């Protein structure tokens, strides 16, 4: 598992640099090691699946990303319970994928569930909760915004200004603009 952790960390660095071709085989090796050492249902396997899915998502390889996101989410739900922050992250990432594909009807309930978990676990003022609200609002759904009963102060939270290059608070590992588009 230590080798897998090192491979994963190096892949994260390459991913952050946009060197996806270098990151992919490292993520794949880390995943294989964790699956063999920890079993296919371990949360670290889910994290590795999620990282590989994020890479494919960033490359526009949505068909490769979707089953990895779904499997990571299923593992987290089974291993950690349905209200764990990692489950919210998995829901959010799968919703982002659907949103990127223009499948708002699929994205909306996932974003809403991620928001509910984050509000419960982190509170309504947490930066990740703010990002979850913004994601739902980005769909343009009046229903979701009304149900959640809150509006978002565009791109600030508790005095912290989010810039286009800020790390996205949703946990995706992307820059803010990559997840949520242009600042408003």
C-alpha cells in the first residue's frame, strides 16, 4: 500500500500539471496494488477509482469515467455509510460528469443529495456546502434552489474569495473554474 500511495501522489502531481498521459498509468498501478492488498471494496480503492475517473473526466473520456465514479460511490456508501463526506464527494463528481454531458436531469438529484450530506455533516456555512449549492444552481433549476431555500453569494464564502484558479472546494481536485465555469 505504501507504493500505491506514492504512485497515487505522483499521479496527483502530474494531474495537477495537466500531464494526463503520465498520470494515467500511475493511477492504474496504484489501483491494482490497492485492490490486491486491500480487496476490491476498500475505501482506498474507491479513492483510487475516483482519481482515475477524474482524470478521464478531465480528458472528456466520459464513458471511461462514469463506471469508475459509480463504483467508487458504491464502495464508499457500503464501507462508510450513506452520509459520509466521501459519499458526498462521489455523488458530486458523478453529478459533474452528467452535468458536463448536458444530462441535468441525472445530475440534479445527485447534486441535491451531496448538498444534503454536506449541510448535515459540515454545516450550512462550510465551503464545500457552498460549492454544492453553487453546483445545483449552475443547473438553472428553480425547483432545487427553492427547495434548498438559500441563495449563494456568488464567489465568496465566509470572507474567502474564490478565484478562477482556487482549488475547487468540492473535492474534485480541479481548479474552481474547471468545475463551475466562469466566476459570476
